[in-house]
């Protein structure tokens, strides 16, 4: 395992940011830390980077105990939401900065054959990265001449320049508009497939995590709720919190389930169906979103297709029968949150 987090607790005064967190993040994988604001995900990322110290517990990176190791010695690349750039440097100079520091310690040694060779190697690496992030044509521009998405790609190139073992991204696309975020997360997935560095990114955007990550760690109130693939978490949520955080949830009888996991028919012969009347019907693109009222006063949300709604001639006031789909993900409505214990 690339990153092993064992029994980590972190407090800020009386506030417990993380409590006995225990999780493994596999080598070469793109993992999302997903949860609500204040849940502890950014704190965990900063602890992995060495930017925060743990109160108790251990952090291992590639089998090396990094718990007390300085950030500089962890060989970790970090990209913040609000990317820090050197405004007076060009794109190429920004990307080269970490390599210059690592090679010369920030000094400018006398011009020698060795320095010339170092400079050529740095330039080759910068050119390679700018091609990778599709910024070659902007190498000589200043950051102010780039769009927000281009500046974020530049920040990622700079983090990758020193060939880190681990790449950490803290809400990397949070400051961008929805269209650019969508483009960048598609790009990040492709980039990770080309450069398989172990990557961990923080997000509170469920769609972003589901679309990009190989595995998702759901964090809430400083504890891990569940770890798994996007499909596992969506189809087999460990508890009511995970289910609700990863998608819309409705209630039918004593179970909570997803609106698209409810079958709807006009036929009363459907075994186990619950009778209801359509209270509201709204078309959103190819979907039809329905709120149906049951005889015991429940309001149940159902999502179906426009074709199905037309075939059943659905309208407000229509009597329908509702039943959970076969294999639908569901949890009891009042089931308490159970913290999942994860094996090594």
C-alpha cells in the first residue's frame, strides 16, 4: 500500500478534526476524500503532506514512516484550490521552479558545463510537462494571461515536475465555474492514466468524486463512514449518511432508497405495490420527476423516463402503484450510522 494511515487523531483546541482514522490508500490509484465541509478531509490531506502534525497515530508512505518527517522529505506534490503562482515568472519558469530549487537550492551557481547540462535536463522536463498538460503554446506567457483552468493545469505540471511519489490535490477545481470544472476533471482522469502517480484529491462534489476516482473515502465529522469504489458506495451504502450524501434519497414505507429505484405502474395487481396519487410532475430534460402521495401521508419522489411517463399517460392526479426495483440500494429509514472498520 502506498499510504497507510493508522489510528490518526487530530484536534484543534477542543475541536476534534479527525478521530482514530484508519485507512489505506493504494499505490497508483486515484482516491477521492469526499465529505461535507468541516468533515476532516482537508485536514487528513494536510497530514499526509506533512503540513499538519498528528496528535496520535502514524502515517507511512511507500513503507516509510513519515509521521515526523518534514514535508520536504516526503516527496509529495501538493496543489491547493487557490494555486500560488509567481506572477512575474512565465508559465515555463513557474513549472521549472521546483526543479531549480532541488538542483541548485535556489542559488545561481557559476556557468559551468555541469550547470549547462542541468539546465538542459530541466528544460526537457518542463517541455515534457507542458506538452502533457497542453500548455506548450503558452510557455512564455505570464499567469495573468491564462484562464483559470489553464492556471490550474500549470499548477499541476509544477507539482509533477519533481516526480513526486504522491500527488495531493485540495479542492483543485473548487474556484472554477461548472463547465471548466467538468472539463478539468475529465482531463485529470486522462492525465492520471498517462502518469500513474498515486493521487489523492479532496472534494465535496459527489459527482466529481464518482466520475474521477478509482476509490472514494467518505469522511464525516472526523470519522470514516465507508471506503469503496464509486459503484460500491452508490449501490451498497454502509449507512444512511453515505446513501444520502452520494445521491438523492426518498422514502417508501420503512426503507430509504433512490427515486430511480422505484418502479411505477398504473396496474393495482403489482405485488406489494403501494398505492399513491401523483401530486407533482416535472419534466427535466429526458427525465420526469414525480412526487406521489401515499394513503398514509408519505410523499415519495420517483424518477422515470419521459417515454415511460408518456406510455403510462401520467399526469397530476393519476393513481399509481409504487414498489422498490429488484436489487435497489436501500437502508432502513431510522438505521443509526455505523462506523465501518476497514481491514489493512
